[in-house]
C-alpha cells in the first residue's frame, strides 16, 4: 500500500487524538507493546507519573510527529533508521540504540503442515497450495519491509532463483496488516497458518515458531554485509519521494522529539528504559537489550549518564 493512500485512511483518527492526554506520552513500535507496558507501569510506580502509550508501526509513529503534528514526549522504534530517515535533524537530534531482535515465522495453533515445517524447508511449505501466511505493511512497519528482506536473503541463502518474488505474490493484500502485531488475531482464529514476526513477539504470545538461519533472520551483527544485499523501496520524508532501505541487523532506538510536552519527565523515562532495571524488563519480555546502549547525535548528558 502506498503511504499517501494509507495517510488518507488514518489521518482523521490521528488528528482526533490530538486533544492531549495528561501524563507522559510515548509513541512506540507495536512490537514494544508488552515491554513498554511493563516499563510504563514500573516507571509510574516509582514516580507517580502516568505513561500514556500509543502503539503503531514505527514509521507511522514517526509520521505522527513529522506529518500530523502530534506531540509526544518519547518515541521508540524497531528500526533506528526510521529516526534518521524521517525525523533527523528537524524533529529529533539524537537517538539511543537499546535492544535487538530477529525475524521468525510464527505458526497458528493448527497451521497446515505445522508438523513438517522447519528452518530448511519453510519456503517450500509456505508455497504449497492452500497455505496462507501474512506480513506487516512495509510502508508503515519495519517488520513489513524486513519480511521482504528476509525473502530476498532466503533466495540467496537457499540458492532458489525467483524465491522472493514467488513469496511476494503468494501473500495477497488481505494478508497484509499495518503492523505485524495485527496479524496475531489472524493466527489465533486460524485465518492465517503462518506470519512473519519478531522473535520477541512470538515468545510473548507463546506461539510456536520457526527459527531462521542467521544469514536470513536479520539478527546477526556479523552478517551485516550479507544483509545489505537485500533492499526495499519505500516512501520518503516528502510526498512522492522514494528511498531505498537496505538490510541491517535489527536494532531498536529511542529518542525525545524536539519540543516535547514534558521534557524533564521524558529524560527521566528514557534514562529508566536505558538503565539496568529497564534492560532487565526488556530482557524479561524475550528481547535482548544492548549493554551498553549505543548513542548517535547530540545526546543529552542526562541520557549518556543513565546509570
């Protein structure tokens, strides 16, 4: 789905939410819903501050600020390049990398051929007649464009010419959702046999899943040169602009946009997310925190001195 058409379908709903909520406002990736719920609850317990969370695809989270004029205290995304591509330098000056992940294939409770699928034959199973699988929308959700990259890397790794194109055409539009977490109900109701998700999401929802080779799963830092052979074209910052997104190891990032409603609280919350206690909560939700976090840009000293 092109971003300009998607914008028309969501703009009214987004603007309707602009009346403002009391508390610390956090826009975050859908895959961070469970970790940030727990982080928000613990931060609230310690500070008495209510954390108002709003989950979406990471690219949409950034566009809420950049394109729709929404105000947020904190933005946390599943791909740090979303901040680079859509927010810096006009709407954000820095970011901190705080967690990693990897791509997996999640199974519905009674997935067709669920007892046969594995790391060596998953693409053959997905292409069998009657098998259904879903993914996120690449224009909105990094998990969506990472799925397309996984298919390209699989074509290289398994040496199956044309595999990425065959998988693309085997996943019809009705199996694509604005973010990958929206695929979970389709797995639960068995409307889909399989879905491409992050490992942490599969673990949080106690789903069976197929682990992918490190050369394919976008979770291995040592495979970065290989990952960059995969690429997806996406809408850029301005209407009509197209950019090329290349594969990279998955890294989550957090930032405070310019002119947040509650700057001091935002700094305190980011410090908490990056702290040892915050990392422990993230780890408990099936994600690997970066220890120590990595920083880029004009990072506030209060954030660098987080612990």
